[in-house]
């Protein structure tokens, strides 16, 4: 027999239910405490570890929390709050759509953070912040504004515990038991606001010396505001029409027709807003006046055919083939062009630099453009290859691209050359390979029917042995976007470049 004292202290079912309080307030408090703890843990780590940790949270933890919140709102809330549910249930589906979009968006951002934190390439010696001829490094305005807003919000939150102690009569009921948590959250928000400002300064120091393409920058700012308005109005119309369709049992045919057309109009405005964002970025892009302003080893050279610019720099509605990974993710989270993804995935090595097409009025976004004379362009391109940290060339059958490919094989070591395979016909690839013996055999998965801008990556070993990696999955053709699809293909090339630079100690040549 057990001692009597043990029997007296055995928890009863009622006590267990009280101990396992799953009310919304207690669950929210637990999530907030856990989030503050994770922020504190990531803040104590070095930059590389912090990016890996935040990337893991974005890729795995936060999407699972959102899915749990979605399931809980659908299955648990109707049982505990039936009257509230009868009134507000029609708004759950639009909210669930937004949460589902965040579930798709967060893993992509987590992969970008993890990719940037994985590589520790040795940065070249920083140049002065300003140069001759009005050249300057672009200000990281967005990060600065975010840092100041975080510091302001943190200062407000740190004042909450003192407000609770002095005036408990004016504070809401839920603030008093959470005052300490709110104060700690404010403290970490202030610290991370300062860290954000520091990151803005560091990123500005690493950017290339350049100048704005136009003296008047108001056009890009106005387009940016118009893009936000279009996206917000589009979301309101689409989700509002969806709530009307679900909230009213019987609609006349004309009411149904108007509601459906309202949703279609909302989707159109949302898409136009995303395209306007791209146009605004083009107006706010910068220009390198001359290739002489580029420091050797401080950039990645991007060579391609000018005819492919319109396709590579357009907003792709379906970034990758496939229904789940393409159409759904493309509508919810895609707002970038293929070239922007290329510039983003190559950023650990250096900023992407390209020669702009002669005569274009507005540079495309992604690579920072410079312009060369129509006749004497070969010598500057040859010099840019020699001084680049990495040269990336998209294969093509144009005369200029074929010359650039031959010069890249002649001038560059194999570790500093990466080739992209676009949607070529197999006969076109064989024509290119006939003039470049280092290229591998034509891959079986090469197909022009795919909408993927880049279908494969070729990198080379020290003896010029080629390795070809597909960007499009040969079997499922389902990828989230171009950035995440290219990660496994570029990882071996980055590893070889890192080892080569450690052995030689040089950032170019």
C-alpha cells in the first residue's frame, strides 16, 4: 500500500485540467515568452549562427505555428465559443487565406537567410563611402526606417511595466499580468533596432560605388505607393467578395455575378500592384558610370544575351512549373524577377554587375548596370572578366555570347566560371558545344516547353571537368521559386570557389 500522504497529494483530474490551461490567453502568453526567448538566444549568437537560427525558425517553426493556429480556429473555437463563431465564421476563410500565404512565404525567406548565413566568403577591402563624379553608395533607407521604428516601439513597450505600477486603473486587464513580458520584449526590440541600423551601415559599405539613374527619384517613390494601394485594394476586394459569397446563403444571379467580377477585379489589381513594384524598383535602380570604378574581386559579372533581358527581368506569374509549387506560390508570394533571384543567390560572393543593352531607357533590376560603346565593347568585357570574383554566363547562340564564352574559357580559372543553361533547344545546345569542348553532353531533361528561365547549372573542377546540375526537378517539376531551386545546383560551385580562395588567397584571377 502507498503512504497516506502520497494519496492525499495525488493530483485529481480537476487539478490536472487547471494545470494544463489551454485558454487562448495562456497559450498566447506561452508563445510570446517562447518568442522572446528565441530572440534573446539568436541575439547572443554570432551573425552566421543567428542567420541559421532565424532561417530555421522561418522554415519550420513559424509555419507550423501558423498551421496550428489555423487548425485550432477551425476545430476548437466553434466548440468553446459557438455564439462568437456564428457571427464571425465568415471572416475565418479570408484570414486563413492570408495565413496560408504566410505559410508559403516564410519558408522561402528562411531559406534565403540560411543560404546567406552558410557562406563566409572573405570580403574585399572596403572602399571609401564616396567617390569622384558624384558617386556614392546607395543608402539602405528601408533598413534604417525599420531600425528606427523598432527602437521607437521598443521604448514604448519598456514603459509599460512602469505604467502598470503607477496607474493600474487605466491599463487593460490583460496588460497587468503580462507587464514584465511586455517590458522584456521592448528591451529586446530596442536592441534589435540598433542591430538593424548597424546592418544598414554595413550593407551600405559593401555596395558598389554608383549613382542614381535619374536626378528625380520621386517617380519611383510614387510608383511604390501606388503599388501598395493596388495590392491592398485588390486583397480587400478579393477577400471581401469571398466573405460575401460565404456569408449569405441565397444570392440573386446578378448579386453572384457582381461578387464574382469584384473578386476578379481584386485579383487583377493585386497582380498589377506586384508589377508596379517591379517598375518602381527599376526607377529607383542605380548605375555604374564606368567599369573603371569597380574594384577587382568585389563583384560578380553576369553575361547573357540582351534578347533574354525582357524574359529574365519580367515578373513571372508562375515562377516554377507545377500546380502546387508554381501557380499557388506564384500568386501568393512571387513579386520578383528571375534576375533578382539570381542576384540574391549570388550575393554571398558579391554584388551582381552586368552590361546593359544599348539604347534602353530604364535599366532592369537585379544586376547593377553599366553601359559600353556599341563598337568597342570587347576590351572592357575582357577586363571585367579578369577582375571579377566570379563570372556567370547564360548560354546562347548569339555571336556576342559565343565570343564571351570562348573568352571566359581562355581567361578564367575553372573555379571562377559558372554557366547557366536557359530553355534552349537541343540542337542549339549542340551548336554551342561544338565551339566549346569543355561543355558536357546535352542533358536529357533540356526542354523549351518549361517556363523556367534557368534549367541547369554547369560548374567545373580544377581540370575543367564539367558538372551539370538540373534546376528543374526531372521527375516532379515542382519547385517553390528560382532561388530555392538553384540552391542545390550552386552549392558545389560555391564550395569549390571557397576552397580555391583559401588556397590562393586571391579574390580574383
